[in-house]
């Protein structure tokens, strides 16, 4: 089987390629990635000599290179995206080009090449926000109500993927997943930023009151869920992935502080994110019941392992916090 993984040099994509070649060593994986600031081939260094892995530098919004990469492919797994909400607030345009136009170009090429399956990796952020006092959770029937430019661009991409199924019978599946954490995450998201800042002697910036809630999932559990959807998922269907692990940001930060032996003096409350979604939570009953998915990892244990990974892999992340990152950081973080 030949699999085209787009965005395979990013956080989840690189974890997925490692996972896939470990569990399906006979398959051939092509990683198609533009190598934006978030793409890093060092995350896949150990696979350079694996003859079942190859890399193509390319942009999903460029039809010519997408057409070439798609030749002979059986399955497409689309991770490629601009993925950070804060950057989508600073500059929405690349989110539309990659997440919306790029997805449509991939869908067209997949249709022309008659791929066996097109799997689209999406987010729970397309559903908008839940309130802190409700017990509601997002599921496959929840109405789309995206609030950030990032979420709106992912929502548009999901709609296009569904439309290619209904209109052209392209064999698609979609997953909407909660927040991931684990190794190889660019140090801009809450957990990777908090750990690396502490390891650099810096403070952790906390938006607003710190009581925003996310449902944190260990990245390998996400990869296994996608594997199951590829193997047994019903064509044309969506599956929500999450772990009932909704935790306020401030509690996660306190856990990280404790693991690294720091106190609360390392917390810095900063100006809140505009339009900040209060709470995300997922009801993953469908993927559990229909496909037999169960998360394997306990949150506290996986968080400790993740902290250890960043401690042991400074060479991987320190160079990502370069001058360009510092410029972004200065623009993004305003002390209250
Ligand atoms: P990431 O930002 O770490 O990686 C994105 C990758 O896509 C990078 O390697 C980048 O170089 C590549 N890329 C960007 N634009 C491209 C383009 N035009 N053409 C080709 N490649 C391009 O993102 P991630 O956290 O690994 O997320 C992967 C996918 O999962 C995204 O679609 C995201 O929306 C979705 N998702 C992420 C999370 C999360 O918590 N990180 C949760 C749910 C869903
Ligand atoms: P993030 O990791 O950016 O994921 P998302 O916004 O896609 O859910 O943020 C997770 C939560 O942490 C969110 O409520 C915003 C908050 N946050 C901070 O408080 N400080 C930070 O520096 C970052 C990056 C996020």
C-alpha cells in the first residue's frame, strides 16, 4: 500500500509516520510537506535510510507538485495545515490558502487519481465553544460554529471534503480531534511552550484567567485512532476523537511546574486571546463503539513522559526558538 501523508514534517504528521512504519512496515509512505516554520525533517531523521519512506518538498496549494506526488497513491492522509490559533489571529491569509485552497487542490488530485481513500485530519475547534457550567460535549451531530480564523478555515476544509464525497463519490473519512500533546510539537502550543520556557529559565504565559478548558489527548492515541478509521471507518463518515480529559489550563501548568520542580512564581498572566473559546470537550462514543478505539495513555503519566522528552531532546527544540520565533513571541505576548 502506498500512503501519501501531507504535513508529515509537523507534530502529529511526524508522529503518525513513525507510528505507521512501526505498525505497517510493509507499506510505502511519502511525506509531502512545504516545510513552513512548523515543518521539521529532524523529527524524521531516523527514517532517512528506510527504503519505505520518502520525502517530497511541496505545497498542497500548488496543483502541479500535488499532481506529481499523487501518482500511484492508494491512501491520502491530510495533516498539512497552518495549525496555530494565535498565528491565525495575527495573519489569517495563509490559513485560507493552505487549509481551504490546499485541501481543495488535494481533493481534486485524489479524485483524478482514483485514490482508495482520502482521510482528512481536523479539529474539534470547528464546533465553537462550550460554557464552563454545561456538561455538553461535541459529537458528530454538533453544528459547526467556528470562532477563530484557524477554526473557520478547518471548518471550510471539512465541508469541502464532505462535498467531494456527496458530489463526486470520493471515498473520504474525517476525524475531528481534541488538543494533542507529546514529542515533536513545535514550541508554540500550550504544553510544548510551557515545558520549553521553563527549561530555558523563562516564565509560562497564561492567557486571561487560566480557566479555559481543553480535552488533552496523547498524540499516539490520535495516530491509533486514525489507523482504525483507515482500516474500518465507514466511507463518508466523521469520527470525533477525545478522551474526557478536560482540564483547565492553569492545572496543567501547575502539573508541569511540579514535575520540573518550579513554583508559581514562574506563571505570568498575559493579555487574553481575542475571541478565546472557553471550553472544548468531546464525546468519543462513536469511534469507541463502532471501531473499538480506546486511548491507552494516562494523562499524568503521558505528561511526565512528554516533559522528559523535551528535557532529553533540547537539540531538537532549542534551535526552533530562534530570532524569528522571538519576533513572533514579542508580537504575541503582552504582559497585563
Ligand atoms: P503542525 O503545525 O505541527 O504541522 C503542520 C505541517 O504542515 C508542517 O510540517 C508544515 O510544514 C506543513 N504545511 C503547512 N502548510 C503546508 C502546505 N501548504 N503544503 C504542505 N505542507 C504544509 O500541525 P499539527 O499540530 O501537527 O496538526 C496537524 C493536523 O492536525 C492539522 O490539520 C491540524 O488542524 C490538525 N489537528 C491538530 C491538533 C493539535 O492539537 N495539534 C488537534 C486536532 C487537529
Ligand atoms: P493552544 O495550545 O494554542 O491550543 P488551542 O488554542 O488550539 O486549543 O492553547 C491551549 C489553551 O492554552 C488555550 O486555552 C489557550 C491557552 N494558552 C495560554 O494560556 N498561553 C499560551 O501561551 C498558549 C499558547 C495557549
